C-alpha cells in the first residue's frame, strides 16, 4: 500500500525534524498495518473519512533509535531547501558544521571550504538525478505545466497553470553515503551514527515505496516538509533565518524577490495541501513567520524609503546625518 509507505515517510520526517528521536530501522518487519478511527489520526498522505476505521501503521522494535540534536535538524532543513530550491551547493557545504560532519577549522578555512564545495558538487552530480534536459547547473526552475508530479503526494493539490516550478531531483541514498565516505580522508570528515541511521531509514522506506512504484521519489516528500519547517523556524535558529533570507532575496539587488516568495509558498503548499494564502496565514501565526515578515518589511522600507531619502540628503550635504539608518 503506497499510501501507507508515504505515511511512514511523513512519520519518519516528523521524528527526524520535529521531535529529534527517530526509529532508525523502519523495514517491513517493523511496520505493522493496523486500523484506527480517523478522529485519532493526523495524516497528510492518507485519505481520511470521518468516523470510519482506516489503515495506518504501528511501529515495532525500538531497539535502534537515533537522537538528532536540534542544530543538526535545522542544518538538514537548510541543506535540503538550499539544494533543491536554489541548487546552491556552496551553501550546503557551509552547513556541514551545523550537521556535525566537519570540524570548525575546515569550515572556517577559505581554501579548504572551496575545495569542499568542489568535491561536494561532484558528489551531488552522482547522487542527484534530474529529468532530461536539466542538471545541477541549470536554472533551479522550469516553466513546464506540471514539473511536480503531485499524484505521488496523494493528489492534495493541482498545479496546472504555466509558471516557474521547482524541479525536484531523485536522491540516491546509497550513493550519497558512498560519496560522503570518500570525503573522509581529505576533509577530516566524520559520519555520526545518527547521520548513517537517518540515511538508512529514509533509504529503506524509499526502497519499499519503489518496489510498489519505480518512479517514487522520496525527495518530493522531504523537500516541501523541509520548507514548511524552514518558514516556521520553531527553534528560532539564526542559521534557518539566514538561509531563508538568502532564498527569498535577489542575487543582484539583495531585495526581497516577490517571485521567489511566491515560489517558496507554492512549493510549501505541496506539503500542507492548502492554498498559498492559507500556508502564509498559518506561518504568520508562528514566531519564525512573524520575524520573517518583520525583516522583509524593514528591508523593503530601507530600499524604497530610507535609501532614496538619504541619497537626496547627500545632494544637499546632510547624508552623513542619516546614513546610519541604512544599518537597520
């Protein structure tokens, strides 16, 4: 039952990113199909009919658990969002300190960091499989009517209008671990037990799903889930805030790019199944969402009001008096 395996992926992602305590061995022998009333189930992948018993999963054998530090959880969210939304391998490499994969001296050394970025880019070329005509180096969006196959996500939302859409590549978990292992001797790389367990758990579930649907892509479930947490930022992480700002701002002007914001909300809607407006309203109720709006509005006010005012002041000899306001 593919819907049950998708449900297991959401449960595993919730354990990985929300609670930080994860069942690290979710193979078929440790997942039991059971029935429950819909009122007791919160699911984004199962079709729920009120009051009727529906199939769901019970987890067995908690002998292998992984505990994930909050900084690592935030780093994973930022890495997935940066890699899929912006194809920004350099940012992913800079997050390896947050992910507890590299010592600080490697991250803080410009020469080593540049070498790491190049090595990681080669690894990503091997483990990420894009549709024909697109690569890690091409634009991070396309204009095809349906780049994202939403039938695999429970038909929760239908995007058919022609607009820029994010292409989500397939991630080969076995090659990912192999590629990262090759970085160990060169960059003092370390693979904590929970990192290996995380990859193995997700790889196991994806393998089960692909036995039912060879085209199943685990990253299509992980990516919108990561975006939703990125926008909420429940831990108040400065790394998450910085990553989000880099994703929504123009590379040329540094200003908030409205199209990037719309694209981010649209991609996040794949996880919730709600409209962009509903997603935005939900996010605004969180502390992370409020900070995002406040910083974005302050930036726009800076560019649209303060900067022109200071430029006019400079022409009449008053620029120095007001230029400090640009540091807001």
